[in-house]
C-alpha cells in the first residue's frame, strides 16, 4: 500500500505469523476479509473529497470577488482604479511650458494657474570637503621580517570535559626568534583566553601545552585531561599532531625549530607559483604570481612593478620602496581618482608582508577607525573619538569602525544630516536631511586631527544653511501672490507642485510658466475596458460553475485507485471529478443574478444607462458578459463626463432609490465576501484560504465530521485486522504442532 493508503486505512503490516506452513497469502486474505470496512472508509473519503472540491470552487470565486472589490471598489486603492470615485473618469495631461516644473491636481484650477517668477528653490544645506581624506596608499609591514611563523593565523580546537573550545592564533604572531618555548606560551595564552562572565578561566591551569626534549628536538604534549579535537592542516603539520581523544594529546614525531618557520626567501622565491597577489584597479582585476628568483624585498618590488605596468598600463600603479635599503613596500596610483585595492593574497605572502584582502588606497571601512587609513586622525584626551554636529555630540571607542561612525551620524535623529564618502574622489560630503532656511549644518571644530577636521578638513567651526522656495503666481484671475515655502514640493489650494532645482530664475525675464491641460480620454477608456474585462471573468467563472453538470462517471479517486494510476491519469481524472461542484448552487446563482442586475439595471443617480454609453450585453450571450463600444464611450465621455461618473459613482441616502452601479456592486460584494474576506455569505459557507476563516466555515465543519467518522472506521478496521491475523496465527501454530507430531510418529514407526 502507498503512504496515502496507509494514512486513511492505517498500517497494513500484520501482527502475527504469516502463512509459512499453510502456504496462504495471509496479507491478501486479511485485506479481502476487511474489504467491507475499507469500502466504508472509501465512501466517507470520497464524500469528504467532494466537499473539498466544492470548498475550492467557492474559494476561487470568493478570491476573485475580493480582488475585484479591493481594486475597483475600495478607497484605499486610490482614485485611479476606484470606480466609486468620480476621479476614475478623469484623466488629464498637464504640459508645463518648463520641464523643470511638475504639476498635478484639479484640472480646472491648473487651466487658470500661472507662475510669474521663481526667485529661489528650496535646497538643503550641504558641504563638500575639498581635502582628500586618506593617504591614498597602502603598504606592507614597516619592516618585512626575515622569517615568519608557520603557525600565525592558524586555528585549532581543544576538547575538555566533553566541551569543545575553538581558538585562532593571531596573524601577527611572528616573534623575532621563533622557539619551541614561545610557541607553547602562545598556545597556552589561547587556553587562558576562554573565560566566564566573571572573568575567571574556564579551562584550568592543569590543561596546558608543554614541550619535552631539547631546543631542537621536542615533543609537544597537551596535559590535564584535554585533547586536540580539530586543527588546520598547517597547524597539524607543524606540530606533528593528530586529532581525536586517543591520538590528540601529543606530537607523533619530534619537532625542531626549523619546523616552526619559513624564511623570507622561501616565501618570495616559491618555484611552484603558490604565492600571489590579486590587485583590482578601477574595477579591473588581475592576479600577479611570484616565481623563482625573487629572493628579497627589492626584487619583489621590481617584479610587482613590472607586472602591474604590464597589466594596467605603464606607470598607472606605483610600487614604492627604498632602492638602497628596502624594508617595506607601499602602493599608490599616479593620478587622482583611481582606486587600487587587493582582492586576495596567498597565505604565506600575507604573513610575511602584512598585506591583506581589502587593503585599499582609500579608507578601509570595516576596521577600527585608527587603522582605516584616514590621514592625521588623533584620538581625544579621553581616549575616544568624538564629533559634534548640530549641537549633538557622539563619542566612539577606539575599536569603532568607519562604517560604525558614519551609520551612527546618519541614524541620529537630532543631527538630521547625511554623511557620504566617495571612494573615487576620496572626499566627504554632508547634507542636511531637510530643505529650507530653518534647517542647516553646524560642525564644531575640535582641533587638528579630530573627526571633524579629518573628515571635512575644517579649521574652524562650520555653519551652512539651506534656502526656501520663493515664488509668485496667479490663480483664477487673482492678483499676483508671492509665497515662501521650505520645500520644493508643496500645494497651493488643490494644485500640487514639484520644482526641480533648475527652476530657480524661471519667469524673472518676464516670461511666465504656463500649463497646457488636455483631457486624456484614452486613459479612461483603458480603465473602463479593464474593469469590464475583469467583471466578465467573474460572471464567466460563476456562470460556468453553476451551469456545468457533474460527471457521475468520475467520482473522487480513492487512495487504492490512485496506487494503480500514473500521475497524468490522476490529474486528468481529477479535472473531471471536480466538474459540477457548483451546479445550480443557490448561493452562487444568487450572486450571479445580483451582479447581472446591477450591471444591467437602472440607477437614480443618472439619466444615462450603460447601453447609452456603449456598454451592453454581448450578442447572443446569456452569461451576463458585457462588451464595450470604445468609440461610443469616448464620444459620451467627451460630451458629458460628469453624468457618466454619476452613473457609476453616485450614491443616494433616501430609501427606495438606487445608487450608482459601482455602489450597487460594492453592496453585493460586501454581502458575499465582506470588506476584507472575513465575513459574508460565501465566506461563511467555505471560508478563505490562509486566513481566520480557513477552518471556521460550514464546509470545514462538515469535513471535520467526515474525518471523525473515518477515524472511527479506521479503528474498526485495525481491530478486524488484528482479529483475523490472530486467527491465522493460531492456524499456523496448530499446523506446526501437527507437523511436529507427524514427524515424531514417522520416526517412531521407522524405528
């Protein structure tokens, strides 16, 4: 049986002895003997599935109605799609005489609106530093060492009393003299670093790393009941250790001092081309590999300069080092506004030089601000960095990153400014969050090297203010009116204006800004066409459902039947089985009748009818679908747009009168699916998927009743199975005894 069969019949696994001696197919016999009960379950299952299909059909219609209501009959959808609003039938195109002015609002007012002059346009206070922020270079360690520790940057894990602790050796672990002693000290410092909330060691002193042997040949041991449970490949190779409770307590071979280090020349003159740096220059990425023959820092610098010239162009990237006594290397560009960074660098070369992925000739945004590359930055007397903007001071710890500081400034509600840093220009800018004279930027100068000085290059307190919009206009023949506003977007009576910053100065030469208003009937026609099409989809869906007879030859499939069919056969069968679920359904028939009545009747809000404006039933169609005569509708819309709006949108309060068509439709939909799909005749019957009513409705209650009946029958089926299996088990046991007796008699007679 399939999983689905098991889910409604229960497990078919027998509880007893199969037909080993009798030769009977016990499973099959039990299934035959319980067929009547399984058939009862099948009938309940099929009846339940018909309810499920009916609920699906109801919900499909309800979802369609609710979507239609939300789009066309709800004020939350806006006037462009809300046919209850008279604005639905308005579509004006406004063409200003200047492209720097946008306008919207009442068409009649805009026709009689004229801007005489725009003396100024509101702007936010802003300031852009003229000073570059970073040193525009990055470099290796000040002194590239003669050798590196192979353990620097490596990771390992120690397990103690069932808990595992993870450690990472600092990348800067590069003692001038790598010895076994300082290696053990570093490892034990790692163990000491694990502490509880009170600052006490978690791993006791008894757990420690120790070397035994002489200075050149020693074994590293981990004592105190702990063991090495994990380690990077380099860590395990250097210390000759294995992981695991049995083997992770000491080195398997002797370790010498030479095992701990790599010489500078070994890294730089790698014959296997394992060492490399990937540079990115203005978005172009190139990988430069080190080959044999680069034995020292000077040759490294020469090699990198040659390859960078080849990849990015001669002299574009500069590799800087002391020709006579090279101790380090720095990288910069020969021209302004060029960005150079490192995308990746091989591990040993990074250990040797200190170069890392993310190094850039600009500000490093994700490291402590003091290490970010900002020039001349100094910490304050209190050991913190601080900046005061608009009388609000923010303080930052030394470990705060560039990104932390910029985010804190931009998120501060009192400062009301936005700070930006340009990677390309290597400069800061700051802009007030609001426009107008009432807001501005005040930055306090806190001395040389302060954040304010380092970011913006100011040498004294800075104060900038915004500007207001100042404009003169006439409306409906009025005398010129001069207004001042703090924004560039504002409303004058029922007109909304948006001014581009370049609008400043318009009209000052005596040529006013005027507006050409045209009625765009094509847009309204498109809205009405979409409305009619979606209405037709609804009446077609309901009409097809209520008129389609069920196919009695296609009952819902039982799980056993599905076991014998292919996926496509099941799919095709279910299509037929779901037909007719709404056939002559009184609730759906009523909805269809009401919709047809609303779209085919009259109103008391307009002298027009739908037929008079070009909306009529489809020829030879009885489903209720409508067709739109676009030419006729356009003509009527041009002649009498207000009367058309009244036909749809008008609402009357007196009893016994008919509101506009849209209002009638809204009443029908609210009665059936409510305002949000949580109430109404159809929702009470079948609910809506994924909401509060999904299992609180009439059909769901009936489905639960079938589930209860099936559960009871399932218990009966299980009891029958156990009874029959018990009987067959007794039969097998009896046959076993008879066989034993027969064998005994045969043996006795033979003797």
